[in-house]
């Protein structure tokens, strides 16, 4: 074996690893015998990084992960700076000490770490070349985050209560995820000309700025949790949106202006307080996946939507299905479980070939379901919870 290009080592709760060669792991010893060949290195559950890390001069990616409940202190050795070619670094599950060594990694592009205070963030800011940054456990987003002008991917998670306006000057940013305790977003977010994906999670969220929907680049918008009751009518200004998800909020109404989202392919409004579906939704001609589960909807309006592939209405108050479902020839999945059906809807017999249906937790007689299965053996009846597990839909 001439060399090792990728190495994964799991050390179970060792208090220290004095050196790779003395750790008792033959693979580590072998790697150290020819360290220039090691390009990717995973170290799980270690308690310290030995100084020999600096001998892996051609290392491209380093992942250090602690998978237990406690968060031990992990000091970054000065020798880490010798990994001049390091492009990707992930350190999770630790309290990091000596983060100043990070600024010496001149080629670092992707960084995923947890920080315990703002002062440590100041060291990260000096990594001007970063294209991807994931930070957890932060209590505040510093204003000088705007200095990371090359960022394309950013995840910030913590207890922060506001989003600084200067975050919005990151004009190369394509994907942004904000997980905190803030109540709204700065209006300047609508001016981020490269932003394509935006995910917002906050229990305190109660308002979305109308300017958000003036973006010419935004294609994916995910809003989760919070006290949001309405979606701004200005949503009609964004005709690029392909994926819209607003879940676990106090949303009570879908604006009629949603009809202008002609490029929308996936709409997830589950786990809200909706009571009706606007008829205008049928103008979303590209819509393929619609999830309105866990609401208070009692009726489905007529919708001429030939592109529809999945309708999820589980856990609502439906008692009947509209006849136009037979015209949805592309429909592959239909979930009406946990509603108020007392009879099997006759329209189910006319569904497309090989469709999949969720019927459980209704009051439909078992003999009616059995007869349906005999007459339409191509249609599979799905178990409870199936649609909550189809992550690729939502």
C-alpha cells in the first residue's frame, strides 16, 4: 500500500492522544509513515488534536466530531496552521479554544464550527476567502460579518434576536439559513441579488418584510415556527419562486395573490391554522407537490392542475373529495388520512394507474376498503405517517 488518501478514525473517549503513531491504531501509524498522501481525515470522539496534525501538509479536508452529550474543550494546536492546503474544516460537538490559528489557513473555503462567544467570531472574520460558513451556538451576529465578501453558503444558529442589515451586503451569498429568536428580517434582504435559497426558523417570527418578495433571484423560501399569521400580498412580485414552505406557524390565510407564482412547483403549508384553500391556487400551473396536512380545512375547491403529482391533506376535517381529481392524470400520491370520511370516496376508483393513497384514521368501513383494494389492486394503500417520512417531497 503506497499511501492512504482518506482516513477515518473513531477514538472512544480517550482523554488524550499523545501522537498518531502512539495511539495504538495501525491505520494512523501507516498514514503517518507517508502523510503527504493523506487528503481527507476524519477524527471522531477525540479529546485533543495532537501536534502531528501538521505533518499532513496536503490535507484537503478535516472533520472532527464528538457525538456524546457533553461538549469537551478542544484546543486547536498551532501545528494545524501547517496544513496549508486545507480547504474544508468541520469541528462539531466541542468548545473550541485557540481559534486564532484558523486565520493562518489561507486556502480554507468551507468552515463548520460551533462557537461559544462573539470574540471567537472575530477570528473567523479574518478568513476572507471563505465560501461556506456554518456557525452554531452564537448569541449575536456581529456587524463585521459583511467582511466575508466571498461567502456563498451561510448557516447561523443560536439565540440571536436580530439580523444585522450588514448581513445583506453579502452579494455573492446563494444559500442562507438563519435559526434564532428574531421577530423579523431586515428589508434589505430583498436586495441580495444572488440569494437563491433562504431558510428562516424562529419561534419569535411574526412578520415578513414585503421587500423579501422583490428579489429577482430567490427560488426557495422556507419559513418554520413562529407567530406568522399572514404572507405578504407582495408575494405576487416574485415569479421565480419554485419552492415555498411555511410550516408550524399561526398562518390562517393563503393570499389570493399566490396565483401569480406560475413557476411554483412545491408548496408546503402544513401544521398551520388554515381553514380554506383559495380557488386561485389552480393558477399555479407548475405546482406538482401540495402539502396542507395538519390544518383545519374542510373542503377542497375545484382545481384544474394537470401537473399535480402529490396531494397531502392528512389531519384535516375533510368529508368529501372533488370530482376533478380524476383529471389529475399525473397524481401519484394522495393522503386523506385522519380526516372525517365516513364513506369511501367514489372518485378514488378513477385515480391514475399505480397511485398511492393514505386512508387510515377515518371512519370508512373496512369492507369498503377491502372491496376497493380488490377492484383496484394497482393502487397501494399506505401506512399512517408515510407522508411525513417523504423528505424528498418537502
